[in-house]
C-alpha cells in the first residue's frame, strides 16, 4: 500500500506496533545535498507492506517510535546508509537492528552480498533492477516504482527467520549479535565536525602539524556544507585540502594558485585562510596523533609473515564456512603480528576460529603445505 497522508500512517503504525519483527528499507537522494534527502520508507510488518511517503507526510513520529522500540527487531539489508538517512530525516535512531548482509557472511555467503543475490539464494526469486537509478523525489510515483520499492522489504522477514534458524543451528547467533550492535551503533553516523579530518583521503601522508591544519579546514568544510546543505566536495575536494595543508597559503593570491580554487568565492577563500591560520597557531602539544596506514606500515621483512597468516586465515575461514574478512582484516593480522594485546583475534569466537591457529603459526608450531592444488594446515 502507498501511504501519503497522516491518517493512513497513524492507522498503519497502530497495526505495525503489534509486530515483533518488521523489515525496513529507504529510498533517498544525496548527490546534490549534504544531508541525504529521505524520499520513501518501505516497511513490511507481518506481511502488510507499505511505501510511506515522508515528502507528503509531515509528522513521522508514529513510525519513529516503532524504530526506537528495542522490543521490535528491525530487519535491514546493508543498513548503514539507511540508518544514517533515518537519523537525519526522522531524527531517530533504530534500536535492535538485524542486518541480513552481515548475517549472510556468517552463513557462508560472500562478503557484502547484494540484496538481489540474497533473495535469489533464499527464495529463488530474481528481482527486477529497472528502477535502480530512479529519482525518488519526483511525484507522483508510478505503480512500477512502488512495486520495485516494496520488493526491497517483501522477502526480508522470511529471510530473517531462516537466517536466525541457521545461526542457532550452527551455534553462531551469539557471534552475530555483537556485530549487529556494532554496525548499527549511532556513533557511526553521528559525526563530530572536529573529527572530519580523520576521514580525509591521504590523511596518513600528512605530518602532525599538517594534520592540525587539516583538522581546522575539514571542520570548516563540514560545518559550511551542513549549513548550506551541499556536498562537501562542492566546497573543497580532499585533494585540495591535502595540498592546502602542505603549502599553507595565508594570502588570497597564494591560495588562488592551487588548482581547484581559482574560481572559488572570495568569502570562502578567506574563511579557508582563517582555518589554515588557526591550524598554524596550534601548539605542538595539541597536534592530532599521526594517522598510520596500519596494514601498509608493516616492515618489508614481515610482509612474508602477513602473507602466511592470511593463508592460514583463508583455510580456517573455508573450514568454518565464513568469509575471511568477517573474521579479520589485514590490520587485525598486523595487530596480532605486532603482539598487540587488544587484537580482536585474541577475543571470543575469533580466537576460537582463527586466533589459536595463528598463534601456533607465529610460535612455529604450525605449518602449511599444498595438496591437490589447495593450501592445507600441517
């Protein structure tokens, strides 16, 4: 059903509130704005599928209260962007989230499996992709668009039930639930402008003094983009910011010499200069910590050890029916190699599945061989 009035939404939410599991998806646009524009919310509550129009409905509080209810499981597929859009567009956080993409990786499917592939694997249904590039902000929506949108939640409740049964059968539900809490942590999408420099491409190539400048320039970009509701890159690209941090121009003519800033508004340029000057005045004791490219920072003589560790990881992951990336990243392997006590591979199920074998490898108690073209553990 297509819900475009307050009365329709109130009635639907009254019915949906009785469900302990609902499936959720969103359609949004963000190409020309800082904040994603929420265009449609699809919900499947007990088989009652609704495409809810947040553009035409002013008060989404009844739906927000369901999303915030920790007693109701919200099933998403690849939830991170949806949760950010719901937070920005509705002002609420979703509690008790189950992400079928995360769960799939614990059940032997490939890492980051797409929704269409997952639906086909569990139901045999092949979903149409004709509306994948639709402008969801345009009204009215036609019946084909609504069917496409509703299909994004049509199969999720049944897939959820099947996945939970499989996870319980394999004794992996306790592994998955903390991962769900991690991917749905509001801290992942509630970002402080003062930390925006941490997401700057090539930030690891900057010195700590340069990072102090990057912190101020990125903070200005973040706050200004949010105020104007325009994409960050419309103000300054990451490449330009890195160049600003290296050249530190403190006059308009010098700043204009940097490619990409020739035609920027003078007012913006002067604010960027002011941000650079704030960074230059930062005391050494207040410099940001250096950003390390951790996986690449391993010395060349240890590259071979990491290669062996990754080979062991792939073997144990294959045995367990898990995607290797679910167990550990290359940074996790580097942590273990460096003897870090905080390595994730020393904790919980990761230690049980892979950590012990990797510790034995590093202790010289485990070896590898090739049999019938496959790597095996000795």
